C-alpha cells in the first residue's frame, strides 16, 4: 500500500477541519470541524501503523484512544453548547466572547446582550428591569 494516498486524504480532511474551525460561527459546526480534524489524525495513525508493519499495532491502539477522547469531547462540548444556548438564546461563537453574567457596575455588558437579536423576550425584559433598578 502506498502511503501517499492516505496521507493526502488525511491532509485534505485536516485542512477542511481547520477551515471549519476558523470560518464557522455556529458552535456545533465548530465541534464537527474539530471531529473532522481528529478523524484525519486517526487516518494518519492507522496508515503509518500499516506502512511500518508494527507488531504491537500501536497506531491502531492510539486511534482507539483518540476515538474515546473524541467521544468524550463531543459529549461535553454539546452539553456546554446546549447550556449556553438555553441561557443566551444563541450558539453564535462571535457573540459568546463574554461568558460571565453582567455585574451591577457593568453598564456596557448590561446594554449589549439585552438588545442582541435572537435574545429571548423574557430574558430581555428581565435584564432591563435589573439594569434600571
């Protein structure tokens, strides 16, 4: 088996994943792009394991470990995204710069998220009554 074909495919998958992480604004699509990069690494590990004819199959064992870590990462990542979406009403990565709740002295933070499109109405009105009090 030639090593060039899986290496080129892995490079293309990894580049597509990097583009997805850098260009996407939706947090779920960013997580999917990270999974694509991890799968590109897994393809490289298995290809080099077959090419080197390792008797311990360490590349395949490391691939299984990477799959387990990726499954845990996507589970925790989706849980965080869902909690942020419930609290803020958006999963847009650009709007999630500040994850802290606005304090009593933060006028800039109190005005910004309340007027953002996509914010639930009950959260906006409650936020305005807290800011005016």
